[in-house]
């Protein structure tokens, strides 16, 4: 799908991803022959504006983190474009050489899932937070002042800069990781499951901190999670991902209240407040996501194997990815031959004319 999912209200996006792909070769035999490709990301498109959060949600193995790594250029995309706003211009960073890309890395940063493994335990917090500043050869006085400012910004104190990471709790470590990500005043922060390893009460504090920082600094977030309650709280727009592709995309209210893809419905049914009397029963969920399905050439819809509503057309023809919303409404993109009647009420309205 080459279309770009945009809910920008005329604004210039901070990041714009077009038809992003990441394929890994499958090698077999003593002669190391390539017999196929695993399509970890297969044609993903989206854009994110300042002050906005795109929530990327899906089961483990669907390709969320691979998208993040491609956007961050931690790995090289196989194909596609990743435009980043830098000096008021959109620059395609997808295939830039590292020497050209390095100065642009100030514009985007990442916060990782595990605050215990993403922070070097052998150095003081001052060096953790100021890591990028040291890399770009700022003066020591500037670094010290900036680190103190960042620690205050994330709810810590400058005195903590002289401590080592072992002296901090998981929530405090994640605040340190957020401070490190903010050190170069980025436009975009990629957050890969940033609260999944924290206690629930601490999760709320970190999420509130992220929203406050976004409002104050105009940040754009790519927020990755499998927790729909977190996604709902944080996101302005939501992309539902399965086997490397986006199956449903729209603003947060649309996806949560008017979802129309069976996969989205399956994810919603797993929420703690889901209706236990709904027609979507546990036995209707056929197996778990199989990433190896992304290695074969699937003739029809990639969700066909697990969809309880699949018909013959679903097995032979891939669905068109199109905007199903009225022209006057926010875009609602969907890839499904037979959309559900609409929203949470459809949990009890699944009647199809066979």
C-alpha cells in the first residue's frame, strides 16, 4: 500500500513514512542459497505531526519494533521513504549514508522498553543523560547545565546526576532515559513499550510525564505498545498492525468506537472491560500470529487463517486499502473485503449475508 495515512489538518508532519518495507532473506543449505524473504514490514505508511502521537498496536511479532528501527535508521529499510522534518525541510533519511545522517540524528531519539538494560550501569547519571551531548562534543559547562535542566524537567533533581543507575527504581530509570532522549531537543521520539516493565501506578506517572513534555515541547511520538488501554490514553491516531502491514488506521475515537476490521475486534475483545457475553468467543480466535506466514506469498488477505468471517474471496484476493470514512470526517483507512457493521456494537451484530 503506497497511500500515506494522514490526519494532519493542513500541518506539515514531523515524520512521514511512505511504503516502508523491511525484508529479511531466508537462507538454507550449505551453499547459503536465498530461498525467500521474511516480510517483517511490508508497505507501511503513516505521518505524525507536532504535538501528536501515533499509536502502533498489534500482537508480538507483527513488526512494530522493526518499523521503529527503520524509522530510527537503527537498521536499513529494504525499500520505502522516511521523511523527517529538519531545518524546516523534509529530508528522506531512509537510505542516507551514516556520515550524512549523523547530524540529522539530533532530530529523532528513542526510549526503550527496559530501563535496566538501556542505561549503562557503569557510569553516573550525568554521563547517561549527557551521552548525546558528549558525542556531539559540547563543552563540559554546557553539558552540566543541560543535564541539570533535563533532570528537573523529568521530575528528578540535579543532585541525582552524581549517582549511579543502581540507586534508582525502574520508574526513575525510565525518567533518566526520557531525559537522555530530550537532550538534543528532538522533534520525534520513538517510544517502544516504554511502560510495559513498570508497575501500574508508575506507568501512569510516566505516561502523564510524556503527555506533559509533548504539550510543552511540541514533540511528535511514535508510541509502540500491545496494551490497548495505554494506546488509547496516549494516542491521537492509531495504526493496527498485523504481519508487517497496517490493517486499520484512524483517529483514536474512530478506532476504539467504530472499528471495522475483525483483527481490531479481536484485540478489543482482549481488553479487561470487554463484554463477556459478546458473540466474539475465545474459541473463535484461531491460533496465534505466525510470523512465518510473512515468508510465503499469501494470495488473499493476510488475516484469513485466523478470521472467523473469512469467505472464499478473502482467500484469493487481497483487500484494497482504502478510506471508508465520509469526506467530511477524519480518514478511516481499512484493508478488509467485508468490514464489520461498525464499532463495539458490532460485537453483537455480526450477521453477514452468506
